[in-house]
C-alpha cells in the first residue's frame, strides 16, 4: 500500500465529525498531502526503522492522528496504539492531555488542537505544536513511501499491510462507507487502512453519541461496515 490510489481519488474520503458539530471532509489528494507533510514533520526527528510514535488515543481517533499514523507506517517507522511502549518513543496527543504522567518518558510530545479549523495549539516550547508546525512542510515528499512500517495495537503486532479479511474488499475503489465511532479494534486496522488508502469513504466520529452517528450514516450513504466499540 502507498498513496498512489488515494492521491487520485476525487471527492471526500475521510469525513471527521467531532463534538459540538465540528466537522471536516478531506478528499483523497488532501489526505495524501497531509500524510506527506507528516513525513516531513516526523522526518526531522529521525523517522525510520528506529522511530516509534505512541498514540494513546484517550478520546477516540482524530483525523490528525490518522494522517500521523499513516505517515509513520509508510516511512518505515513504528506506531504503537494503546499501551505505552517500552522502547524509546515519541507521543502524539490532543491538547489538554500533554502533561499526563504517562508521557513523562517520551522523547518529544507532539500536541494537536482537536477543533477542525485550529491553525495552532497553545502549548509552550516543551511541546511540538502539530497544527502550526506541520503546515510548514511540503505536500509532496522526495522519499519513497511503502507499507514497511510496523503497527502494534494493545500489545499485538498487526499485519496491516496484508490482505484485509473483509471479503468485499477487492481490486478497485472499495465500495460503501465504513463508520468508526471510536478507535478501530486491533483486528479492524487492516480493513480500516486498506479502505482509506484504497480511496474508500470513512466516517470517523470522535466524541459524539450513537444517535447522531446513525443519522450521519443515513445521510452519507450505504454503510458497508462498522468499526470500533458500538453500544449493543
């Protein structure tokens, strides 16, 4: 997997909905641009096989976390979701959680401001303001990006670059809408990443109730699957 398909996919592919009716729809080329910018940002901190990015996702999965995760995975790095890694690592967290004790041993703490249109994050020099810093990097990268990074979710190594188990995913653009109301479960990450990088549509709902998610799903089209923890 790489950015070759999504960078040519027209129309929204990543539809983020947050609290207080905050929203942002990203087209395929825009997602690819943000991923390339992420490669530039993390590249200044030696992104490669020895680079580990920890994403605790305390408030669910944000679109900025998604593009950061893909940036690291496509550029040979390691992404750890959930449990804190034992090896040296950097952390990517939302504003307001950067002083948590669990982050005290992170080499660098990248902090993003969750509102969709925030251009900066009000943190001091001990932290890296993702919203502001990432915009300085180019939309394209001279590096060759491929599915060579490693993904660890709650202590499990995930074969995210292999074929997803979803039988409906084949050649061509994935059909339908995937809806995730929280961070995808460990075994759902291959499907999530294949669907998005293949140009499929994903509704990512962070911090909103299930009733609103259901209404959004009905408005946006045919729901092909649900990811994350759903109320039964």
